[in-house]
C-alpha cells in the first residue's frame, strides 16, 4: 500500500483534527476577560485551533492543546478533557497534517527549513 494513499480512517482522523481545532478557535472567540492572563489564554487557544485546522506545526500544536486541556482538568475523575488531550496528542504525532492539511507546504517554507522543530 502506498504510504500516501487515502483511507477512510485517515479521512475520519483528519475531520476530527479540523473539528477539534474549530472547538479551540470557538473557545478563543467567546472567551471574555481583560487581564493579561486572559489574553494569553486566548492566544494559546487560537494558536492551538489554527494549528489543528490547518494541519501545521502539529507536534507543537498537539502538545500545547493537550497542556491546555490538562490544565483545565480540575478533578481526579477522568473526564472528556483527558480523553480529548490523548486524542489531540495522537493526532499531533501522525502525518495527518502533512497529508490532509497544509503541513507539506508548511514544511517547505524557509522558516521551517531554518527551524525544523516547527514542522
């Protein structure tokens, strides 16, 4: 099988990636507050959402999104935030952003060529 061959499962994960990104963007859009910490949270949410939707900087995006979700977790019981954090990490360490997003283009930019950790 060709490693770049489209599969239904890959397309499902790509859709999940985009929808998760949309939830981060929506949360950034509706978040209210005027303190500097609120502004930093909005930037973090918007960055995670943008990275997931576009499929760029996936490893960094996934780790940041998971950290945001885990920091929001406030109890000892497993809830949806922990499960979503694991899903986001799983997506971030695949080639879904490269194959079904702008990751391939992003990897070829001069910025990423100079700083490969941004791939």
